[in-house]
C-alpha cells in the first residue's frame, strides 16, 4: 500500500532564511558587545568618563519607542492574519512612524556628540558606540524600507511580511542588548 500523504514540515514565521539571518545578526552584535565589555573592563576610567557624555534620557526614550514599535508590528501581523487590512495598514504605518521617530532621536543624539567634537575616533568607547548604534541604525532604516514597501504595495504574501516583522523584532532585541551595555554599565 502506497502512502500518498505529504509530510508537513514546521517552518518558523517568515521562513527559515530570515531566522538564519537573525541568528547571525544576534551573534555579530553579541560578540561586538562582549568585546566592548572586555575593553571597558581594561579601561574602566575612560569608559566611565565617556559613558557620562551619553544622553541616557534620549536612549531611554528610544527604547520605549522601539518597544512600542514592536507591539504595533505584532498587532499589524495579528490583523493581517484576520484579513483586517485597514487595521493592518494602520498598525504598519504606526510602526513606520515610530521607526522614523527612533531615527530622529538617534540623529539628535549623534548631532550633540558631533557638537562636542565627539566622533568615532575620539576613543575606543566612542568607536564601539558609533559602530554598534550606527550599525543598528542601518538595520532600522532597512526595516523601514521593507515596512514601507508592504504598506504601499502589499501583495498578500504573508511569509514576506512575517519575515519583515521578524527582522523588525530582531532590531528591537538588539537595541535591548545595546541600551544597557553601552548606556548603563559604565
């Protein structure tokens, strides 16, 4: 007797490829943060003095902004799965606007650093600071490009938007690692 039934495989939301990307990105940021901490342990006074020059309030507001955008992204997917397209678009637009707000706040933070002649080359603390927050910022911008595409030309491919949502949540998670390590430890 021949069994013609198909074996159903379990795939994560968005497909396996996005989860491989997320794993690699988390490992990359994680390794960089570990090196930041190790370097900071060797240069505690420099790292402490440098950390005092950061605007923890803006960073905290950006943390709230990204966490809220994670919520709105999750809601967008929830409404998409219910085929409630108006709510999907509303929550996707909310996520986009929160992402733009994150960028504006980050640029204000960078601008104040440049006004005080603080740059990537100032010292090792600021090299890590600009590298980590700048690389994260590029991820947020890339996520916004993807979200904007789905907002303006959604084509019913749930897997694609779910991959984008997973990428967006990865950006949230990476910021939740960056924020305490860079802004609060030293």
